[in-house]
């Protein structure tokens, strides 16, 4: 019982802490050979860099969602492994939280794509 409570609390804490996947995947763009960046080009590169970071976050979230989905399938096939349903509840909660975070990131990705289209027009 105590082990289960500790596991649930650690899952909740891990879910609430921000992931630092985007910090390690920063993309640096160098200015053209002729000199300085124009304001439009800087904004375009900033949007592209943000898109790269968000793409890295979505791939990481998809992996984590797949882990929880696999865990839910295992527990559905073997209900005797989780008689009180605590692990199933924690996996469902984590999966739903990751899905909502993924939806927010997808909205940010579409916004950046729209901004890039406007800058290129």
C-alpha cells in the first residue's frame, strides 16, 4: 500500500514538472554571408526554431503516451495485477494529461505555421 502511494505521488510530481526536452534541442541559425539579419528573417528563424523545439516535445510526449497506453493494455489483459485499479488510474491520468499538453503544443505549432506563411507572403 505504501509503495503504491509513493508510486502515485511520484507520477503526479513527474507530470507536473516541466520537461526540458526543448532546452537541449535548440537550433542556432547563422546570419547570411552579406551581414546582418533583417527583422523579417529573424522572426522567421525564431518561428522555425520554436517549431523544432515543439516537434521534439511532441515526439517525446508521443513516446510517453505510448508507454502509458501499453501499460493500460497490460492491465486490461491481466486485471489481477492491479486489483484495486490504482495503477490503471494513474496511467489513465498521465495519458490524459499528456494528451491535453499535446493538444496545446499542436495549437502552438499551427500558430507558428500561420505566422511563417504570413511572413513569406
